[in-house]
C-alpha cells in the first residue's frame, strides 16, 4: 500500500464525512449521554458491592464471577454486534444494544440470588458490548480524520461522566428507596434517550452506502496484522480500566475505611480527571494532525505521553493519605482515557468504513477477554494476599507494552484493503 493510496482512502472517507454538517455534533451529544447511562448501569454493582456482599454473603470469588460473566457476555456482544452494525448501520445497531442493556438494568432490581445477578449481568454485558462499535461507526461516518479523535474524546467522555454521576446519585437513591428501586429507576429513565436517538440520527450522505450488505470475509480481518494490533492493545489496556471501575470502591473501603456515604468524593475526583484526559487526548492528536503531523505520528506521540503518565500508579497502594492515592489513580485514569481515545480511532484510520464496526467489535472482544482474566486474577490476589499492590504494578506497565505492540504490528498506520465477498 503506497502513501498515495493511503491518502486516497482517507480523502474519500473525509469527503463522505463532510456531508454530516452541523448535525454531527448532535449525534456526538446523544452518544455522550448514551455512554453516561451505559456507565451508570455498569458501575452500580461496584458501588453496591459492600452492601450486596453482606446481604447475599458473596465471597471475593463470587464477585469476581459476577464481573467475569458480564465481561464474557460483553466480549461476545462486541463481536456479534460489531458485525450487526456493519450489516444494519449505526442507528439500528445502537438502538438494539441500548434496549437490551436497559432491560437488563431493570432486571437487577428483581434478582433474588447470586444466580439472578449473574443472569442480569450477562444480559447487561450483551447489550453494552454494542455501544462502542455503533458509536464509533457513527463518528467515523460523520467526521473527517483530523477531527475524529476529538469527537471520539467527547463521546468517550460520557463514560467518565457516568462514572462520576454514579457515586453521587446511587447512594441517596439506595438510602431513600432501597437498592432494588435504584436499579429499576435508573433503567426506566433511559428509554427517553432511545426515542431521541431514533428521531435525531441520520446516516450522512455519502457514508454507509454499503449498509445491509456484508462485503468482506471475516478471515480477511483475522489475517490482518492491523486487526491484531488493535485487538492485542485492547487486550492489554482494557482490564486496567475494568479494575478501576469494579474494584476502586472496594479498594477505598479496605485501605481507607470508606463506605457508601463517604467514598463518593474520591471516586468523583478520579473520574473527573479521567474525563479531562479523554478530552485532552482527543484534542492533542487532532491538533497535531491539523498542524501537518502525520496520523501515525500524532496518534502514537499522544499515546506515548499517556503511557508514561500512567506509570506512577505503581505506588498507589503505598499512598499515606486518601487524596494522594486518589490523585495517583486519577492521573492513571486520565492517561488511560487519553490513550484509549487515540486507540479507538485506529480501526477507522486504517480500515474501510464497511469493516470498521467489525474490527472495533473484535478489539472490544479481546479487551473483554483480557478483563475476564484480570477479574479472576484480581479475585485470587485479593482472596489470597489481601493487597492491591500487584494489580497497580500491572496497570503501570500496560500502556507502554500496548503501544509497543501497536507500533510493531502497524508501524505506519497503513490503510488496509479488503476484497469483495
């Protein structure tokens, strides 16, 4: 693939994206709110872990299994719904995924046993796995390469807003109405978003012309080293944020004696920093591209900075005060989000639009598989050694390793050509 061919691919994509007009920011705003709801639903189990563990007598292994079941369904969903998005488009794909995970959230309120929670978490993972393939495909259709990382950063910031909002709204809901009502109410209010999405989103002219027809063989993607570059990088870094999301409340409870009423502020601080990282990472690479830096150099330079910023998290367990620990973890969370924003753009940077959703799905599946392994490892470490130190050590090195893999397998972000099926 020559540099001119690579540029031709990107020009064609940018021409299609230019048709989106001002409405593209409405789409991003809707995606932002969808991811906020996504992470409220996802994180509630972590906020309620101490309470539910006492009520249902869960062990560390039981909770690890709940996390693992979610991630297994999430992995399968990423793979299946990524393909679904390529067949039926971002609009229908996101609507289907959103409907599944909203019903699952409500189902948590009716769980009566460990098995009930396992089933509800599996259904939640099945729905939530479709959010990124659909959302990132919508952004790829609506934005040129130079603006794509910034738009992705805005979309991805909804994740962190959800993570910020959850420890603020869930404790009052639970204390006032009970945890069952909290699950049901947070699920029911989400249906308003679905109506707005179905009304507002329109596939941009010149984009998505191949929707409804699968025009490539999956074997082609699996033979592509670029797909494996994305997938392996996701396998390495995604478990870090899964660990933050599902175990930070427990870390603060055990290390600093916080409870449902008091761990809200440090969690909010961490996820506010992560939100800022999401915006900053998208802005930096987009800024470099607009100044004439190649896409390859802009993305990787930004990711290298982020990888170094994550390394101090190795000493988080040794922090003498709560707020020093929160600051260290918050910096790592910000670095993760900035790194992820640029990694998220990789499939649309190098793959044809008709395959981007499937590649995103493949990477998400790999990330979820990594998360499953780390969930079981975390349960074992905590149950055996009663310390988070090894987990923070793994988190500190993950981003440098992931960037090395990405660079070795895709040294130039060369465009990938797929034949017609």
